[in-house]
């Protein structure tokens, strides 16, 4: 069974959480009958470049943002994968949750690697990776900086992921990451990979845009430019199996002796 995936490249200057969820509601309405799963960029629900205001906008994993996302997913009958700031045990995590078309939570994942700068001033690192199933596919999520390391992508692929969802907030100065580094993770692990970025500016930060969807055999299925855009692609698990049979990196990796 295949899965129809939509990647939202969203304007950076959408404003506060209410405005962002209203924007998302409208886009989901336009995707009825076209997508089974929608991927939003990193920290979409609260904004990315908002400094210490992230602390005021952080919520528990079962807070108002979670409830709103669950309701949106159920009302539009589309799975919604969205980033937010999670408040838990006195700490704040850069996190994502995915809600299925019935409104039930499918995934809760925290960012593993926190880059230097504003993020490290606000967020704690998460631990562990989880997979969820939708339309017969096994799906993982790695957040922005996580995918820039070889090991997390290889780990979730070895767990059985067919598709890796990557919400990001990549700045305009890091084009090589989006054009060369991250697409290679799909090929070297025999997985689909979807990369959802913001575009435009937010608080003086210029985003690259250039969200994309990559196939497990090296083909780029869709790529955005620098403006708001919706990318669509069909995710076929048979293509994953074919790519891994052709280049069995995951299997042969176990034979290496260093």
C-alpha cells in the first residue's frame, strides 16, 4: 500500500501559535483527497526564531497545541506531523508529534542533537527514536540537526523505517546541507526522506526554503524553491525493497570490521 505525502514549506513570519494553526487548517482543507500525511517544518506550531519566548510558548505533550493538532487531523482526515516546544520535568525539548486521521497520536519524538546558539540556550537533548505505521509503511522522524549525523538515519533505517520525516529550520547560508548532505541519507540507507523547511524571514533569520522529497534510489521526487510551497509525492514501499536489494548497505554494514 502506498502513502500520499505532502510537505509544507511555510512562511517564517506567520506570527504566533494561533495564526500558525489557522494557516495550517486552511492548507489541510486544500489537501483533502490529495494527501494521507502532512509534514510541517521544525517548531512550526510556535515559531522557530523567537528567542527566549520559546519558554512561554512551550507546553506539555498533551497541552493545547496537541489538542488542536489532534482535532485538525481528525477533522480533515489527514495525518499531521508538526513540531512544537515541549515542557516536561522542568526542561524544554524541541519535539514533534504526529496525529493520525482519527486524531490519535502516532508519534512523539524529541530532537536528539541540539546545535550551538539559541537552541542550546533553550532546549535539552532528547533520547531514543520511535517508529510508527501508516498505510503499511514504517515511519521515523529526525529533527533538523539530527539528520546531519550519519548514525541516527542509519539507526532508524535498521529499525525498519521506510520513510524518514525531517522537519527543519535551515538558514539560507546552509544550502549544501539541503542540496547534497541530507539527500544522501536517503540513498545510503535505502529510504524515502522528506525535508520540510520554512521560507522567507523570521526575526532576522533568513530561511533557505528548498524543502524536498527524496526516493530511496537517488531520485529527487520534488523540491521547493524559496517561497511558500506544497510538495506532493507517492511513497511506495516496494521501491524501498528494490533499492535495498540493489544496494544492500544496511545488510553489508554488519560485515565491516574496523
